[in-house]
């Protein structure tokens, strides 16, 4: 009977750097499936994850393994057989909690499976059970026996440490190893926390850069508004200078009206862009202050545009008044010309009468 999957989750897989034992190395570019498997034929539990065509995790769970949650979304465990430490980064805290609970359950199941296997082995080998108490008693006696001094020959002595001293030395070594292992685990936990903080910092830096680029774009738009306003002001000045020349003033007025319409359309487009940028801007106090300054400048530009529109209306009224005066003057000239034509006609008639009198 083959291995059966009992639990699966998706996570980013990391392994500890074998050179430094401090830094995390990504084992997968993207989140992959990490599964618990149970081999009924051997009573073995394993964690397996495959990336592409190779296995990036193949860890046999033993009762002395511990899964440690080092942050809200990151956990790790050490595999002494593989001589590495695995780290998993989950997308949610709930997924991490579910994996940790499953790891705990599988670890307990592995412990029970080992105990059952030992019981079956002892039942299958009764001679070992009989010899075990005697062996245990001998070890106990040796553990409490003092150091021995033996003489191998005349004038030659050698000092041997007893087995009890060796046992104490072994216990001391194990205690030191445990302390070093706990210190290493603390360093690994700190490294994982640093990795999480670096990831968060990178996201914040990207958001700030995007917001700064938006502010720079607003500044460019304001500069364009100011240039357009200056150009409009110059056109108004030209129009005022041409008020004495209605024909030329009419052409300038049309250009000015067209420019005002273009500016209004541009302002409407830029307002929409500003609203769009505002919806994407991060909640940062410095950027908020710059946005308020940009809005104040935009209000100043709108106020100037309003003043220019008032001046345009005044100029249009003046042009209309001049046009009426011109029409009135042309009417008067026309009347004078008609009067002169009448007088010329009368003179011609008088000249014809005089010519007739002279002929007679």
C-alpha cells in the first residue's frame, strides 16, 4: 500500500543557508503545495513538497521535532536527518495555524507508532527482555562506582576513568549541544522575523515611491496650468491693445475664446486625473501636505482664470460698443454722401438750365 496524503496547504518554501546557518534561501519562486503523507507499510509520516520536477521538501517526522511559529504567517522546523531547517511562509495566519495543528497531530501519531513498533520488537525478542534488567543493574552499579586505579607492571601506573564519569561527560555534552541548538533556533527565528520586516519595508518603499511620482506629476500639471494662464493673460493684453481696431480685435477675441475653451477642457481632464491620483495615494502625512499645497495652487489658478474671464467679458462689451459707434459713424457718413449726391444732382440741373439760357 502506497503513501496517502492526509493534509495539504500552499506556502512559500525556504531553507536555511548551509554556509551561514543564519539566512533564509528561497526554495520556490512561488507558493507550492506542501502535504503530509502517511506510509502505512512502514508507519512513517512525511512532509513532501514538489517544485517543478524535484522534491524541495522530503522530511520524515519524528517525535522530537517541533514546529515553531516565528511570526503571524511564518513557521519553521529543523530536520536533523536532512541537516537543514525548513521555513514556510503562508498567505494568512489561519493557514499557518492549521498547518501547526496538523504538525502537532502527526508528531503525536509518529510517537505512538514508534512505541507500538518497540513493543512489537520486544515481544518478538523475549531474550532481550530477560537480559534487559540484568544489563540495567550492571549499568547502574557501574554508574555509581568510583574511578579505578590499576597497576600494569612494576613502576608503571595508568589512571582510567570509570563508566560513570563517561556518562556524566556525555550528559554534559548533550546539555551544551542543547543550549547551542536553542541559541541557533533563536537566531533562525530572528532571521525569519527580519525577512518579514524586510518584505514589509520593501512594500512601504514601493508605495512611497509611487506616491512621490504622483506628486511630481501634479507639480508638472500645475506648471502647465501656470504657463497656460500666462499665455491667456498675454492674449487678453493684446486684445485690450487692439480695441481701437475692431477687425483685428475680432480675430484676437476668437483666438482667446478658443484658448479659454481649450483651457477649460484641459482643466476638466486634469481634475479627473488628480481625483484618480488621489484615490491611489497612500495615507502619509507628508504627501497629504503636498497634496493640500497642490490644491491651493490649483485654486489660485482657477481664481486667475475667473479674473481673466471677467476681463474678457469687459473686452467683449467694449468691442460691441465700438462696433455700434462705428456703425453709427458709417450711417452718418452715408447720409452725408447722399446729401452731397443730392446737391451735385441739383448743381447739374442748374448747369443744364444755364447752358440753355446761354444758347438762347
